[in-house]
């Protein structure tokens, strides 16, 4: 049964409700993003039962799994789509983010073919340099095309992404740029847009500080719900009203020995082609765990819950931890618990070698 991730669904639901409530106080709807835990249906069900406006993900297979599980809330596709997935995207989702006219044409064809009306949010690149229209006139042209020429599509709104690639901060001034683009489009189409989607977890500080531009009314939130670790550790917000331990990684100890802290012999490259540096601290007690980079990718992003334990490193299938200073007498067969961050949750929940269990 190890390694495994234990998920506390009650704590997850608590986190969802807390963020949704705070956003709704400012008349902001939430698209709950489930890709961070690979769309595990039992977790996605917590979003389905909540007051989230949408369930959002970047992967259509996660939507397929959710629907098979009986989840009925509207789905949002948040990675701008491949043209080759137009048919499945129309079949499975209700609204999607776009930045290419050719893809919009394909979506319109599929929506008409499937006799559906599909919602479109056009993305504006405000400088983070990931997805979105850079040229505002091109974006306006796309909006007019969706509004007037594509009978299978509905122009639901505009959106942006900030912080995920270019590290651009979602400041009030930056988000006002999105509002201005939205209002320009509204003046051309002659009506109000339903949604102005002002980003993701990186925009939650505007909610906490109550300085979100008034017309921003939709956020796409993943990490800020399932962990809220970045908001606490990187931005310094008091997230004590949220649980940071919804996900627990558990691994079994397979060796306990006293060994040198510096490798003995000529140093070359490790199994991943990296040349590592090692600190010589003499002979210390260490434990070997039956999990490795294949399971969680980043040894420096798993956090032992036992005090005094230090993660030294990992190979594909082994993790080495220093246990010299821990208060617990760790033996072979014992289980160690770790907190995770967004990056490592993505890996462990996507690994076929890591079991998924749920807290009682």
C-alpha cells in the first residue's frame, strides 16, 4: 500500500467553501480547478457539491472521468485547446478559453454538428507571455466573429492569466487593463459580457486585500484551494483559516543505517545527468524510503512532518533522509509522512505507482 497519498475530503471541502465564500462577498464566481490533483473523481465531487460556478481543468480525460463518476456541474477547459480536440471539448465541456481564430472555427463546426451552444472566453495576454491575444484589435476581431458569425458559440467573456510563466503580478492596475479590453469589446458588440475572468490563484491577493477591480467577476482557482501554501509561504498571507494538509504523502522505510554524508569515491553524474554537491557532516544515521523522483519529481518539495528529519536527495525509486536528529526511533517498516506542494501533488496523484486513499 506504499507509497500512497491520503486525502482528507472534509478538509478539501472546507477549503473550497472558504475561498468561494470570500470571493462571493466581492461578487466573484469561482471556477474550481482540479488538474492539480489529476482530477481524482472523489475530490472533484467536493467541487461539484459546492457553490463553485464551474469545475475547471486542462485535461479532457479528467472531465471524462468526472462525468462517468456522476458529476454534473458545468465544466471549463482552461488550457487553450488543440484544434484536434475540438470534437471532444464540445462533447465534454461547456465553456473554454481561446486565443486562436482557427480553433474557434473548429469549435463552431463541432458545436453545430453536435447541436450545442458552447461558451467562449477570449484570453488577453497582458504581459505574462503565455496564452492570449497580444494584439487588442485581433482580439476584438475574434470577439466580433464569435458574436456575429459563429452560431454554435456564445461569447461569454474575456480572461487573462498572470504569474504562471512570466511571473507578472496580478496588480489592480494590471487587471484594470483586462477590464478596459472587455469594455472595448462590449462597446463593439452592444452588450455586457457575462464574465471577466481575472486570472487564477495569483489573483486571490486582490480578494484578500479587497482591491479587485469591480468588474472582475470570475477567478480560476486551484492551488489556492487545495493547498493555499503559495499564498502563505510566498506572499505572506495568513492562511490559518485553510488546511494545508489535505494531501499526505506516506512512504515506507526500507533501510536504516549509519553512513557517511559524503559519497566515497570519484564524483560524476547522478542517474538524472546532474552533478550534485554534498556536504560532509561525518557519519550520520539515515533512512531509505521506497519512493523516488519517478513518484514526486522534486525531493526538495516534499516536507517531512517529523521534526528533525531532512530530505537529502533521491534517485528514481529511492529517497534518502537524515534521521539523526529526530525524536522518533525510526525502524525498517515504519511509515513516514510528508506534506506536499502544488508541484509534487501533481506528480504523486498522476503516478500509477502511488496509491490513492481517503482519510476516515
